[in-house]
């Protein structure tokens, strides 16, 4: 199972990763990097055309060429956390090395790792390759660049094509590092059962065939976007419009009130910036002074979005954004230390900058009126799939869309003057999807 959020992992091996997309134990990170570097070295192959295109773009742009080289040079050479326990440095050395490693990653499916002490998860392999360079000053410039993000989208689309292919299903077997191996299956069930609050088996939670190969899933993405059984996650008080349902199976991050129109979301302790979150939509002003709730998803969670209220879809669209951008306060400081909580401490930042889905809903309950749901992609897991259309009538708990190949975070925003209370408190466990999120007063 992914390491629990306590002190069972020795201090010298512990590192925080948002939402269990990667193990807190950095030995799994080292194992993933070591295996990837060794495999690529022993099995060289031509770059995929999309990566050749990426290389050509950088090579022919003086500014990008400089920044891509500098972001690797800005990582301190003497950092212990850049080496594996044997002292060998298996980090990504430079841009060309990064391309060869990405060449392998985008043609494989996420799997578990076994560094010898405990099986763990690196659920965002591209992010693992960029873990330190993306946090440097040059990395901040690189991953804010529109040309770079446009090309990254092409690369991630190629990976997405692979993850929808039958070949990607091989990691859904029952081996030690497979998703339905002893550790993987137990972890999926533990997260689904909210750490022991219930006792369902995987096939009792989700639509699948436990007697079939790979539980009947035809690809890794089919497994990732699996559908749940209604009785496993019932809708909270479906006939009571004062009760708002939780949109995503996710862990509480923050609730904020009286949110401002524009704030410095890129500095440490970032406040929410409504106009930026809603991409300057013509309706954004209605939410200034309102209430926002944010929570993030784990790699082991359910990744479809549920409608928080019954009502009508007024708008639903995608906002193109960044994929690997972190704010500058996560950079290495004068002591050579970087913010290992970078992904967590930048949740508000990515709500303004990352690729995201924006859905406006006019609730049937006049005490709510217009509200907004935002599905936020983070790192390579930024494929937001909206499945509702403008003008569509929905009931509380109906599907709004889903994350493919990953997830990350989501927000629900209420307008100024809407009084809501009873939000869940922070916990190590997910708040179940379609359960009660809050109550309108």
C-alpha cells in the first residue's frame, strides 16, 4: 500500500507527495528512476516523432534552449535526496536525457515499484522525471511557456493513446507490482473503504468481472475511469435540495470564504483568485466574495465527477493551462533545500494556472442559484473530459465528467450571499463522492 501519512517511514527516506500520486517514501522514487534509466540505457530506441518535434522546437529557440539547460544545472549537486541509497546518481542529467526517458514512459502504463523493502506507487512517472528541475527558477519559466505547454499536450496525448490501448492493460495483472497484485488490490480496497470504515471488495465497489483477465478491463484507462455501483456510493438526500453532494472522491484541502477577485496566488500562503480560477468568464464577478471548497484526488480513488446539485448546465468548457508549473516559493533555497511539499502548497496556484474544466450549474434551489465546478488537472494527469452539455438538466449525483490518466484537484464555488455550512474537516481519508458536502442555510 502507499505509505500512510504518519512516521512509519524513516525520516531519511520520507518525502511528501500530494494525494498519494507517489509514495511518501522516496526509495520508490529512486527505484522508479533507477529502473527507467537502466532500461533506457540497455534498450535504446529512436525518439517518438512527437519527442523529435519537441527537441527541434527547443533547439531552435535560443531562450528555451538556455532555460532547459539551466533548469538541470540549478539543482544542487550535493543533495542527498538526488541519490539513491547506494550513493549512485540516477537523476535526469539534461534535456536530451529527459527525452530518452520520456520516450520510454509515454509507451508504458503506471505500475507499482518494489525497492526491496515494500511495494509502493509512483503514479505520475513524467512528474517523477521532472521532480526537481520543475521546481527551479528556470523550470518555473519553462513550464509557464505557452509553446512548451502546447507541445507537452501533444506528448501527453500520445501517452493517452497508449493508455487506452490493450497493451496498457498488462499492468492490471496479479503480479507483485501489478494493480491487482496483493499490494495494489489491498490498497485500492483500503482507499475505497475509507481506511476501514466499510469492508467492500473491489468487485463489490466497481463494475468489473473479477473472474476475467485484468478484471475485464480492456486498457489501463478503462480501469482508471471505472464506474462505481450506485449502492456503494448513494446520493446524499436526493430529494433535499438544501443538501449539496460531494463532486469527487477526494481529500479535503481547504475551504475559504469572502474570496477575492484577484490575489497574488503565486506567492507562499496563496489566497484564492476568483477571476483567474474562472478564466475571466463573464460570470466570474458573481463569485467574488463567495465561498470555495477544494479537495484533491489520489491515484487510487474513483475519478468521475458527480453533480453537486440538481439543476441545469449553463456552461461547460475546457481552459488550456500549464502541466508542470510550480510557484517560485518551491525553489531551492540558499541551503540547497527545495520545498518537498511543493505540490501540496501550490494547490491554489494550480487552480489558476493548470489545465481545467469549468462547469456552471444553475441549481433548482433558488437559495443556491448559479454555482461552479472546476476540475483541475495537475502534471501529466491533466486530461479533463466533460460529459454534460449546455442546457442539459441534471440531478444531484449525475455524472458531469471525469479525469483520464489521472486527476489531481477540484473546486466548488458558491456566489456571494449563498450561506453554506457543514463542510467536512481535513482527514487522511477521502470524503466519499455523492455524500453530503455541505448544507445551504
